[in-house]
């Protein structure tokens, strides 16, 4: 394709875990990927859990990640649209990234059309059947009163508490699900099939699952899970005709 017309998708960087050294190395790799794709990207989607923890106070944000934040600002300053989705680890992103880096922030799945293809794009958490406990917790975390109460904690304590809990997550402990469960048990596959009863989509693009997945969910519909960047370094590229799952090396 001529010019900046490709669309790129990546998810689940989980910056911050399992330790500073490995997180920094991963951040540099993400920036290298952004440097590569920015030359022909019309839009870039970062589909949630960019950070393993993020909470914004009115005047305070977590330390670190300056390479990634600077790169996002550079890319948007040069006219490329960058979308950022909140995930289950960084749902407390508010206005800092849009103001400082120029990205467009999304909290729910969105529908887009590229090259005549219909996309449904989202992080993927809380979708599909089951996982009632997490869906309950998500409502608490998204509650304005609960957010206000958490913001009353001193940042040193609030961030230390969140860091402790993050170190017990599946991505930090290396317990990410590595096996495909089958079409009848993968909750996002089931979700996609239910959505197709309402409307036709060519591509469903999600993160959260931590496993690179490309599976047909309808005669002309494909579900792609973007994997994660602790182990896989995978992303998706739409070239105007088809969406391809790739690995950054």
C-alpha cells in the first residue's frame, strides 16, 4: 500500500512487571516496534494493559515509562492516530495520556471500518460468559466513589499496595494460559459468535487472553487475540485487504 495506510494492533505490554530491569528491556522493544510501524501506519491501536498498574491522582502519576510515553507523543505529533484502550490492569487511566501524548482513550469496545472490513476492537476483559467474580470487581473498580476513596490514600502506600498485588498476577508469575481451550470453552470465541447474531463483523480484535489466537468464528469472520509482550511479542497488521497476526523480532 502507498503511504501511511496500514493499521496496527498490539496489547498487553504489562510494563512494570515482573521487575524494573525486564520491564525496561520490554519497553525498549515496544518503542523499537513503534519506530518500525510508524512509517506506514495510519492508525495504531494499543488494546489495553499497557501498564501492569496505573492510577492517576490529580497531580501524580506512576514513575517510569518515559520512553513509551515520549514515543506515543512523537507519533501523534506527526499526525498518526494512536488509540489506547483501558484494560483490567490500567482501567484507572484518565486524562493524562490524552493530554500529554495526544492519544485517543477508549473504555469500551468500538466498531470501526477499514478497507470495507468491519472491525470490533476492545481489550476483551469482562466479555463473554462466566468470570462473574471479575465482572463484579470491575464494577467496583469503575465506580466513581471507589476511585475517589482510593485516591485518598497516599501515593506511596497506594502504589506499593498495587505493586504487591500485581506481582501475584498471572503475567507476573508466568502462569499465563498457554493452551487454547477449544472453540466451545474460549469465552471470547463464544462472545464473538453471539455478536455475529446481532451484526456482521469481518474481524474481532481483542487482547487480555495473553495467547496469540487466530480462529474463524463465522463464514467470513475471524477472531484475533493479540497475545502479550512478556513472552510472545505479537501484533496484528491490517494491510487494507486482510488482517495478519505477526511476531516482532
